[in-house]
């Protein structure tokens, strides 16, 4: 399996954590729930979200 990276980069970790929590909570809406949702930091100091289906 491969990681899927969300296309938006956030300035703060709080913003990325909020979206990651919303993705985790959307299990009933999504056809297939993600196995793992993580926040990562880019070399430039910004944050992104990666999802493992």
C-alpha cells in the first residue's frame, strides 16, 4: 500500500491536526475508512497530511 498525500500544506500544526481529525471522524461518510492518518512536517517548516488506506 502507498501513502496518499492531501494536496494542501498548512502553516500551523493545529490546522493540519484539525483536518486529520475530521478525516478520522468521517468513517461513516467514506466508503472505506482510512487505516492511518498522520501529520507530517515538510523541510520548509509547514505541515501536511498523509493517509494510508
